[in-house]
C-alpha cells in the first residue's frame, strides 16, 4: 500500500539524517564507556572537570534507566534548553550550550535516530562534584549569566559554505567546547574563541586553532584542515591524539563538502595570540 509506505520511508530518512548528526556530534564518546566495553549509550566514562567528576547518563530507549519514556518535546527541551526530564537544570558538561544552536529539524532527526537504539537496563552512576557545584539550583545563576538559547541566527556577510561550516562547528561538532578557554565558572569565554584551552575536558590540552601565525594554525590551508578532519593527519604528517582522535572519527564520517565547510569557517577565525606551550604529558 503506497499510502502506508510513504510515512515509513520518511521515518527512515529522519533516522538516517539523525545518525549522521549523531556521529558528527560524537554523542557516543561521552555516553558509552568504550574502555570498559560498556553497552552502547548506556552511560559514559568519568568526565573530569575542575568542578568534579561527571558521568554522562544512559540515553538508550530503556524506559527506566534510559530515556525510553521521553517524548520528543522532552528531548527537544534537553538539547535546546539544557533542562532534564524532571524540569531540572542540566550541567553544562553536557554541551547543550552548543546543541542549543541546532535547528528544530535536526533535533527531531536526532530523536528519531535515538529511538532505534536498543534499550539497556543500566542505572546511572552518581556524579562526584565539588561543593557548591553539586547544587543544581545554582545553575539558574550560571544560565542567567552565560547561557544564550539558540537556534543560531545566520551570520551576516558570508556565503553558504561558511554558514554550513559555522553551523557544524558551533552547533554539531561543538569545537569550542574544547578549543575555547573557560572562565572561573566554567563558561566559554567567547571573546577569545578558539584560542585553545590547556584545561580542556578530561584534562585535555586543546591547542589554539585561530589564524595567529606564531601560536596557532595560520600556516594551515583549508585543504590541510580538511585533511585533519578526515583522518587526523596534520600537515607535518603527525596524527592528532587524545579527544581530537575521537572528534575525527565523527568528522571523518561527514561528507567531504561538510568537512571542507568546517575548515573554511575555522580558517576565518581572527588571530588571537597565545604563548606557545609545551604539550602537556598525558596523565
Ligand atoms: C562532552 C560530553 C557529552 C557529549 C559530547 C554529549 N553528552 Fe549528553 N550528557 C553529558 C552529561 C555529563 C550529561 C548529564 C548532565 C547532568 O547530569 O546534568 C548528559 C545528559 C544528556 C541528556 C539528558 C539525559 C538525562 O537522563 O537527563 C541527553 C538526552 C543527552 N545528554 C543527549 C546527548 C546527545 C543526543 C548528544 C549528541 C548530540 C550528547 N548527549 C552529547 C555529556 C555529553
Ligand atoms: C573533545 C575535545 C575536542 C573537541 C570537541 C575538538 N577538539 Fe580539536 N583538539 C583537541 C585536542 C586535545 C587536540 C590536541 C591533540 C593532540 O595533542 O594530538 C586538538 C587538536 C586540534 C587541531 C590540531 C592543531 C595543531 O596545532 O596541531 C585542530 C586543527 C583541531 N583540533 C580542530 C578542531 C575542530 C575544527 C573541531 C570541531 C570539528 C575540534 N577540533 C573539536 C580537542 C578537541
């Protein structure tokens, strides 16, 4: 019956689009404890931050331990507004400050994809947060000071490729979450966007990727940057490691046009000079 087949096909397309975004956003690395062979999306490894250790929860379709009983509206509210199922404020370790910039359509597609994930009954681990940061209600102040709800308005004066790159970098692949320094309350300091953060998530040392000639990547071409986002190779034939290797798994699955768009957008960042540092030794 043609009438019945049509909605199913539309649903499949939404799931496919959702999966594309899901991979690019690298939801897996926080929500799956790969190192301990944890079940897919059933809860993540410890995420160390200056405010304590967080565990990304189970987001499988299990109705009790996961988000199986969440409506699309609940899910939309979590990504757009950083608000959980019970109306609680979510901690910005969950990069909703980037995901807020997603379009309604993309959030709906992500939801469609997550509905296909098998349920896993695995209770969430409690976070281990340094007081007073464990007091969720304080997030009200944090949000009032630092959170601007999306979606992202179009940036004036740029072509479609740049707009697409900006959307992918800011809303989906959340490059700033690691590459932009944070203030004392853990909010991104966008006045120095992309100038690097030696104290990135999980103690990662994320370098300056602005166009500053001496401390950043001014000498990388758009092709160099596209290459890095494809397989992790840098212009001097090294390979990026730590969290960036995970990011590349996501961007490597994008179309070439999408990777190039990100590169074009990143290359347009104004130069910000920082002291060149020795790479921190992995802990
Ligand atoms: C950098 C790590 C990180 C990434 C990447 C990430 N999350 Fe999360 N997520 C978290 C953490 C930590 C929490 C818990 C926040 C809290 O307890 O307030 C969370 C919470 C959530 C919640 C709320 C679940 C609940 O039970 O309250 C949903 C839904 C969610 N994430 C979906 C996603 C999706 C979809 C993606 C990819 C588009 C994603 N997350 C990417 C770390 C992450
Ligand atoms: C989870 C944290 C994280 C996210 C998200 C992230 N990066 Fe990185 N990035 C890093 C780290 C850490 C390094 C350093 C890797 C190393 O030392 O091998 C790095 C390295 C790089 C480099 C190499 C710079 C150099 O001087 O060698 C570039 C370019 C880069 N990232 C671009 C991006 C772009 C573009 C995005 C978004 C698509 C992004 N990163 C998202 C953590 C991140």
